[in-house]
C-alpha cells in the first residue's frame, strides 16, 4: 500500500508539473515572468506582470500574440493616463517610434514595384528642393534608396527627441538643415561601406516620397500602406488629430511620470511618426508571413519580400527590418522608442508565430525582454536570455571602481561612479542633463543596470576604462579629479 501511495504521489507531481508547463500563454505572461537579472534581495523567482510593471514604472501596455497565422491573444494592461485613471484597451494608440521605419520601407518598396523609383540610383535625381551636397564621401560611392533603407548610406544619426505641445513644429526642410532641435543631417561616412543606423537617412526618404509622388507623406502612407493592410487604427498624423485623443496613451518617463502635454510630436514621420496598436502591427507581420508562404496578391511580391529580408554587410538588418536567429528559425521585426514609449514587434519568417508589445514608458524595453522570454519559453522559440544571479563582491573591490570617467569620443559626457552596499551608483552627465543609475555585479568586473545596460571595467595599456553597453558600446576613461 505504501509503494502504491508513493507511485500515486509521483504521478500527481508529474501531472502538476505538466499542467504548469502547459499553462495558457495569457497565464504565463500574467504570472510566470522570470527576470533577466536576479538580485541577492530577490525572494521570488517567478513574478506577476503587474509586479514587473510596477518595478519598471510602466503604467500601461498592450500585447498581441500570433500563433498558426492567427492572433490568439490580445490583452491590455494598466493605465493610459495616470491622472484621469483611464485604462489601456485593445484599441489604445501608442507611438511606434522606429517601427515607423519598417512601414516607410514598405511604402518605398511599393513605389519600387510600381516602377516609379529605382533602389540603386543616386537619390539626388529624386530630390528637388533639397539636395545631398557633394563631399569627399561621394567621390567613389553614391547615396541610394537601398542604402538609406538599410542604414548604409553614410549619414549621421541625429536624435529626434520630438517637440513638446508648446513647441512650434519646424518643417522637414528645417530639420534637414539643422534648424530644428536636432543636428543637421549630413554625410560622415562613405556610402555602402558600413552599417550606421540613421534616422536622418529616413528623413531623406520622407522627402523623396513627397517629391516623387506629389503627395504629403501622411496621405501617401495612408493610401499605399495603412489602408491596403487594413490598419484602420493607425496614422502618421503629427500632431495627432483631436478626434483621436480620446483613446491615445500618454507617455511616461523612467520614473513613471507623465510627459508634460501627454506626449511629444514628431516631424520626421518616416523615422518616428506612426501612431498605432499591436493589433494593427500584427496585420503587417501576418501579411509578410503569408507572402513568404505563397500568397500571390499581397502588399508586395514574394520576390520583393525576400529582398527586404536580405541582411546587409553581415549585419542582421535588411530593408527596414531587423533579424533574430537564422535559417528556418529566422525572425524579422523592429523595435521602436520615442519619448515615453518603448515597443517591439517580432515574428518568424517561415512559420506563422510572433508577438507585438507596446508600452507607454521609457523603461518598457526591460519589461518587454522579460515578456519575450516568457513567450519564448512557452512556445519553444529559443530566444531571450539566461537569468543572471547577482554575486556578492568585496567592499574594497567595489571602492576600486569609484571615480570619474570621461567618454572617449566626447569629453563633455562623464560618469561619477560610487559604491553603495553591493551596488554601484552612477551619476551620468550627458548633454547638460544628469541621470542616476544603479548597477549590481554579476561578475568581478561586470555590472548590470535596469535599462538593458551593462558596464564592464577593463584595464588596457596601464589605463582604466568603463565600457557601457546599451545597444552599442561607449568607452569611458577613468581620470583624476
């Protein structure tokens, strides 16, 4: 009898484990979030999504999951406005940020298929009121639409932070020549020689679309992209029309404070101007998947979509899309970040699964990665991270990292590093703005922050450096006061 009870107990435990592994995806997201970095003080290992939203100061978000070519989950969380307490719902509009570039690329490829433009000709032949000036960078190579789309055209990367509701919006021409609140858009690299992400390049694409078609960019994108994809809850209009304010999300900073005026407006629409929903973005992902599977009457031909998916210069980026994985597991999509909004869309090229996550906060990227990991673990996608545990460091070792570090490429940017308990507190001074960060150790010389940032302390040639990696790596050199 005792043996029977033991066997029954084992079978019951196995059954519970199996149920846990096969939770509905909505339940997994709601209650099975595993952080990328586990600190010493953390008691739990699995967290609820509500807990993680509070942790990252993300007031609201919306998620769509694609499975077998269909949307199997659409769910909204939290608030779109913390003052009025209005909730996010499935049709709440978010600013897409750089996801806007993907749809701009789609518009250019529509013109390409119509024979209106050539992706490999000098773009100056399409520009009328503004031209790319002759320079040393153009002696052997030229700027083409293909290179603008895949960020190899050689332009600088001005930061388009948008404009507050109080600001008078400059024209696109003003932005091109540096009369807005961003740098002048100019060549600083030989075209075609390296990948260099550039929103400025997409400002030029916007100009080309308007001059070639004779339409305003908003109207062109509506007619050629949004309407054909049935993206009925999307627009490139900036400022957002009053009629659409009723269900648009406010934007929130790193501390969860609402941006003054609710959100910023953008002039470079091609790079950052799209307002949309996860449901509308999922229509694009499914359309591309169907075209790759043989759909004949899609928004683009199969041949053009395959061209769109070709990586450039060994970098996982094509014509307006970025990539993850490879071969049969290749995934495509794009991330997006405007002031107070952080988003991502990602889907498989060769089978019909994927997701869209949109958040109304600067900290949404860290949360998005945790949700992505939960989805991946549930569906067996094989993407995401291995959770890293904080390690306890000797206080003297931590003190050795203290000091002032100056950015190698810009001496006006600096870091003040101090230790506190088992962590480092960093005061970041950049462009006359001050930011405070907290990092905890996962190795003797490697520390992790909460904004997808990692710092590594290295010693080379007798000098001490701090390498700050957040997308790309920035090197700071330790200096004497």
